[in-house]
C-alpha cells in the first residue's frame, strides 16, 4: 500500500511538471509567432540569452558532477546544436508565413510520428496495434488541420498560407524527431549529464549562428528594441520547459510524460483562437485534439 501511494505521489509530481511545461511551451510559441521579421536573427538572440542563463548552472553542475568531462559530450552537444538551429529557423519561418493553429500542431504531431517511423526503419522495432492506430490518428489530425473544407470563399492568399503552414510544420516535425532521437541517445547511450548537455548545446547554437546574425547589426539592434520582451520570454521559457520534462522523465514513465507533454498542442490552438484571432478555430482545435489522441496512443503502445 505504501509503495503504491509513493508511486502515486511521484506520478502526480511528474504530471504537474509536465502540465506546467506544456503551458510554458505553448506560451513561448505564442510569443515567437509575433515575430514577423528577422526570423533567423531572432532565433540567434533567444539562443544566446538561453546560453547566458545556463552558463552558471552548467558551472555548478560540472563541480558537483561525479563524472569527468569527456570530449564525446562536446561532440554530442555540437550535433544537437545543428539540429536545434535548423529547428529554430524552420519553425520561425513557418510562423512568418502560416498560422500558429496550423504550424504548431502539425510540428508537434509529426515529430513523434516520424520518431516512431525511424525506430521501425532504423532500429527494427515493431509497433503494436495501438501504435499503428496512433500513427493513423496523427496523420488524420494533420489532414483535418490542413484541409480547406468550409473555406469555399477563402482567397488564394489564405489557401497558400495554409499550405505553407502545413509544409513548414512537417519540416519542423522532422527536425523535432531528429533532435529527439539524438538527445535520447546522448543522455542514455553516451551518458552525457542533461544540464551540461543542454547548456553546451545552447552555447554552440549561439556560436554557430553568430556570423550570420552579426552581419547586420542594425537588424539585431532593431529586434532588441522592438521585440526585447519576446526574446527574453523565449530565451527563458524554452529551456525551462524542456528541463521540466527531463526531470519528469527521471521520476515517471515515458507513457505518462509523453502524452501529457503534448497538451501544449491544444493549448496552442486555443491561444491562436483567443489571443491571435485566427480563423477556422473549431476545425483546427478538433484536428489538434485528434493529433493529441494519436500521440497518446503512440506513447501507450
């Protein structure tokens, strides 16, 4: 009885972490959606702010970490930095040309789907019936979100924006799958401590983008003047949400954490409707809910 009660407390704690992370994740994506100019430089700005915040945390972790730093840690962080830079730039481009209620759920939904497909093709895993049902639901939800039904009078520009939103959402999902698979390998197979791994990755991300970002210092200055709040919000809350999920994974099973994390899909759809006033909210929210159901099924398979 006591062991069951303790597991229940642990699961409630982990679930609380993940729900908070889902709210934060949807919130920082809402902030990122407001940026319509200087996308790649905006990505560099918030990555750099994240790196500055994480440096002292990394320093403390290196002191208390029983393992001695390995060169493989730096290599692993460099690879994830490339994936995350690609993710940040593609996502920001998607927000520049498409709606949050299209790009966000498509990206968050196809990431787990592609991860499952990669596990089947590369690792020889065989998902059960529940996993196949989940994959079908994700695809169906994406099709609902991207469909044009009910928009007979929509103009051509709106249709093009919707298609671009779906395309960039799919590309973003591909990058999510790439860094998810690599990150899992790095912290488990290579044994890189999560905070050190995440912090080093943020520093490398900033350095990789610096030559491009600093080519036009006037643009960077304009971004800081006009969008300082968005830079600070994304730079602070993006790593915070991810670290909450990592801590939740340390104390609770993936089958609990993974589907709860994707609550942000529906939250993002609600924010797009209430805050940004995006159209076709009902259909896109239904599609987001179907995607969430699919991810839940994949996680439970």
